């Protein structure tokens, strides 16, 4: 699976950035891109679920017997 590591890291980086922007916007009360802080938390969840799915695919492909 070419580019797996870079795809996985990009998911983790996007999730981290999203949760940080959500926390900062919740604390300061500012609105970034017209989104509420819950939207950033939802996006973080989607990124992390995608990373988990990629990890499970890699595990299942490496366990061929």
C-alpha cells in the first residue's frame, strides 16, 4: 500500500489541528469559517475513524496466510 504512512499521518495532523481550532474557538468565542466548535470535533472524529480504518486494512492485508 503505497503512501499509507503519509496518508495516516495526514489524518492524524488534520485531526489534531481540527481539535485545537475547536478548543481555541470555544475558549475565545470566535467563529472561524462560520463553523461552531462542535463541527471541528465532528471532523476530528471522522479523521480518526478514517485512520483506524486504514490501520485495520493494513493489518488484514499483512495477515494473509
